[in-house]
C-alpha cells in the first residue's frame, strides 16, 4: 500500500531534517536521498554542498561552493559491484560465462596452482574466493594523471599484476570481502567476451535498462567532489573515480567506477526489487537475492560467518547487513560504498532507499556516516504501512 500524500510529506520532512542535521554537524558535506514506497518514487531530498573544498584542498568561499541537488551525480564506489554481478549473470545467461566453471579455463594466470585452479565466478561474486580484500599493485608504479585506456599496455600490465595475486585461503572455505575478486571477475568477463569492461557493462546492462544518469563517464560539472589527494597528484577529485585501483585500471572497473544520481540509482534499485525481468529469467535474478554462503561454505561455516559479520551474501548483494541497513532491514538487500553511498531494497516491505553522500570530501578521515545510514533507513521503515506479504511489480521509479 502506498503512502498517503500527508505521510509522504511527513517522511520527506523527517529525511530532510536528518540530512540537514548531518551536514550541520559536519558528518558529511552533502547528501541526496531518494525513496520509493510500493513502486512510487517520493521527492528526492538534498542537503549541503557537493563541492565545498577547492582543488588545493582549501575551504571555498560560500559563493564558490556548489549546492547539492537532485541532479548531482555521485561516485557510487562499491555499489558498482551490483552492476558487475548483474553483467556477469547476463553473460552467464548468454553462454559466455559459467558461474561454477573454474576461471582458469579462461584466465591463464589461474593455471598451475591447485587451489587457484578451483576458483569459480561464483566464488568471486560472493567474496569466497580466498583472494585478499585489496590490491596494492597500483602503489608500485607512478600514479597516472589520467586513467589509462582500457586497451593500453599499461592497463594490461597492471591487470596482469592483479591477476597474479595469491590466495589467502582456499576457495569456498571462508568469507572475506574482496575488491580483488570483483576486478578478477571483470578480467574474466573481458577475456571471455572479447570486449573491454566499460563497453561490456554498458551494452549488456546500462543500455538495456535505459536509465539516464548512470555512467562511467560523467560530466565533471555535475559531480560531487570527493577526496583531496595531493600525494597522488590528483588535487581534489571530481568527475573521476575515487578508488585508486579502479582509476589505474582504466577508471571503470569491477569494484568501482560508476557514477549516478540518487533518482537513477533508485530506478535501478526498483528494477532490482522486481528481478530485472528485461535482463534475466526469474531463477537467475534470484541468484542475486539468495544468500549463497550456506551452499558454498556449508551451513555451520556460513552461520559462523554471518554471526561474525551480521549478514549473508548473494551474487553482488549484501543480505540483511543491519549495521548500516538498520535493525528493521533483516530481509533487505543492497550495498554500500566507501565514498559514502548506499542502496537498500526490500521486497517484503516494498521499499527502496538510496543515500548518496561524498563523505570523503575533502578527506576520508574527516567525516563519518556510520549513524546516518541506519537512521535514514529506520526513518523510512517507521513510516511504512504493514504488509501482508512480498509483492513484486513493475516499478514506476
């Protein structure tokens, strides 16, 4: 059941108060929140300045700042992983990839080691491959002033370095969140399809969904600024991916690189809630939604991992990660991003919530949204009417 106009107005007012307070307290420089309830998108709420510090890291005069608005594009950071998993599933449906075949069949770098030869795409997309969380190969070379072309020798060398990373654990034995795994999935998809990653994700997912304002190549003037990085010669980053490994791998990677507005990501989240009928059969879409850990790790190990981390893991989606989703979101799915972004969607409660901030502006240590995310989600959940069961629908958002 949708909210009444009065209930919508009250929810938007409460969300605006939360965002304004977070900006006033210095928790974030800016934010835009978008919500859909039972298929209806509410008015987006914006607060703060999307550009508050200049290219030298100094605080801008009030007249020089750029106010956040519904049209502001944010670096989505690790929310990109949902799009990566979806692209891989579309390729699986097309016979280009296989979820459970060893990636060594396609990636020569994974041959010659018994454990690495058992790594599968499913392992990569569920963070159970045994790969390390991050890759430091970008630190061993001069940081480029611009992302290398996806066909350049430099990018190939860097990707080869990433693919040479050893395993910390045997595949399927433990859960460890891994950006390396998602960039390995990117390399696998590129090799199998013979297409550069940004072209692959765009042609297989973004173009068919036809949602404006989701892109790897935003216009900088529309973008919220992120971190001031003088040690890398980047100044204040704006309109280019903040994540260093994604930047050196071409600016568009499996772990990060997408930009979008809150309304665009909300529309994507509503398609996710409906199961992407334009892209996937229902059984394939359910692979994203279903917690994969019990089948991969065994029930006892998966239960221990979930108890330690407080959530499960689908293909690309966190399952009930209540630490940032909120205590009412045990059945929700979604992902958050390092730059201060998040997407949550809940089939049972028929709701999708997007919160985009640039909390790393001007520094990753200068602000914190640890309390804002769950507060926003709990505010939305508290406004929802009771439901008599889940309902999938063609969203209007």
